[in-house]
C-alpha cells in the first residue's frame, strides 16, 4: 500500500505546485 501511495503523492505535488504557481501569477496580475 505504501509503495502505491508514494507515486500518487509525487504526482499530486507535481500537479498541484504548477497549478498554484499559475494561480499566484494570475492573482498578481
């Protein structure tokens, strides 16, 4: 279970971080 959890956590970070950066850029505009 832990082995399958780790990749999904990394994928979430890889997806969430760019989305947050994109959102912050739009808010700063």
